[in-house]
């Protein structure tokens, strides 16, 4: 099947999906034409479920312009990687920065979304708005809100199983506030998370901001009024406004009626280091990573252990891992709230993180890359916990890959552990 210029891209997604917004921003910023599909039950039955393993969005239809035959790619990370490789788009330079980019994407996609949805389900004042938003907009208002209420029940009802409970809700809110304050400080100097060039981690964060905080009325007022620098950052990443740091904004110098210079503002900082050229990571970025990774690794390490226990009980050399394990595999994690008080809570095991971990190990944390990455993790303060998760997984003799059947685990026959 032809790709690139010979393909038409159709995106199955929804405005309220953080990961759909992530993909949209990436394709818009890189001038990749695509069209949104008005997704409904019929689309899931005829396009999504027959071609991908999970009933999830976003999904990218890649249609051959000549034959009209298509294939479907699922998951924001896989979609962005496909577009990046197919169209020869730029990647992050430097071993340490490339590692930090994928690790930040991982923690944002797999953990930070809980900080965001905490707003969505915690404010009764926007209940009607949410019901209509999650309903079928093609239907009359009463019908749409009735459908939306059912959808909200299914989606919002899952968050307590992921550890977002009455016990931890305040801690997640406190941590989100701390994150916004650190991000504001970082953006006083740099335009994006890793400096002054857009990376995948920016698109992950943008997805959460655009779909979860800058779309709903209650969190929009909170973020826009208290953290306008972060709102401006979201507009910059999403390409929704022309302002300092956008790809379409330039500064000019004239001499009478003659244009002397015309320079883009993208890539210019406010007195910070030119980190892109030296494989450095801003100290302010390290502080952001410390805030999230400290608690996320208390999720990742026991999750890896639980998945390995599941694989052991299956007793096969190849196993399709379900997206979530049964409650018997539940784990405990830690979340730090105001005053650094650690709270312990239980959550079910969501297995997608092991594929994200494998992806990092295969691409930016290979043996020859680890020394530089480990130096940064030492600064973050979580090197020990990260290396524990890596060692447990690598020494198990298993590896995973994403297939049409789902996350497929394969046991390596030559593993010393077998």
C-alpha cells in the first residue's frame, strides 16, 4: 500500500479525547493533511473493531488514494511514530534528550491524565455541560444529555479503580497545582518542555490541557486565570494563536521602506541555555520530571511485577496481555499531597505501560545509551526505582510488541532466567 503523498489520512477520535488532541496537534504543526471522522457506534463496528485490537481512540485510517484500500493504526504514540517516519519529520537530537522525551511522554500518558480528569468528575456545576459533551450532538438536547450521562457513568466510574478516590483526590489536585507552578516558571525561559523545540512530550501535555483543562468550564477558568503562561503554551503547541514562539510569528527589522531581517520567533528563549545543541535538559524540566516520576514509579514497578505473575500463571511462551488485569492482581501506589504527605491507595493493573517501557528500552535506552540517561535520572532522583523496573522486566526473559491481536508477550528461549 502506498504511503505519504499517496495516502489520505482519516482520524477517528473525539474532541474530549486527550490522545486525539495530541495527534491532531502533531499533524497540524507538521502540515500533514487529515480529516476527522464523525465517529459513532457504526464507525466502531465497521472500521475500528475489525482492524485494531481495542475499542479505543484515536485511530488513523491510512487510505491508498488509488485503490481506496485502507489500514488502521491505533494509539497516539504509534500514529505519531508512523507519521514521523513516513514523512521524514525531525526527531529529538541527543541521547539524553531523546530518552527524557519518551519517558515524559510515558508518565504524562499513563499517569498525568488522572490529575486532569480529577477536575472533570469533581465539579457538579459543569455536570450538564459534560453530559451534553459526551452525548450524541446530532440528537436533540434531552436525548444527547441522556446518552452522555450513560457514557459519563462508564468513564467516570473507572477512575476510583485507578486510585483516584476521595482519599487521594486532594493530593492529585495539590500535585496538579504544583505542576502548573513549576511549568509557569519553566516557560518564563523556554518555549517547550525540553527547551525551544517541540517534542512528543509537548504533544502529550497539550492533549491533556486541550481536552481536559481548557475545554471544560470549571478547569478552564482555573487554568486561564491562574496560569496564563500555561494557556499561552497550549495555544503555541496547538497552533491556535499567533504569539511569541509560534511557527507563524516573526520579528522584523526595517530601514525606511526596506526590510532588513525577518526572523521566526520559534526556537528563541528568554536567556536560557541553547540546550538543543549540547544534549542538555533544563533544570526546570528536571523539577517537573521529579514531581511526577517519584509517584509514577510506585505504579510502574509493582505493575511490571503483576504482569510477570500473570504471564507465569498463563504458562505459555506467547500470551496476548489484556488491557487490564483482574482485581486479584491489584497493586498499591503512593501519591504525595500538600506538605509532602504520602498517601497509599490501591488500583487495578493497567498493562499498557509495559509496552511503553519496552518501546523506551528498544529505542532510547539501549546499552550504549544508558550512561547519559542515568545521569539525568540521578538528577531527577529516581534512578534506583527506574533501574529496578528495567531490571525486573529485562531479566524476566519476556518482551512485548503491539500486534493486531493486542499487546503480545513473547518469552525469549535463551533467557538465563528460564
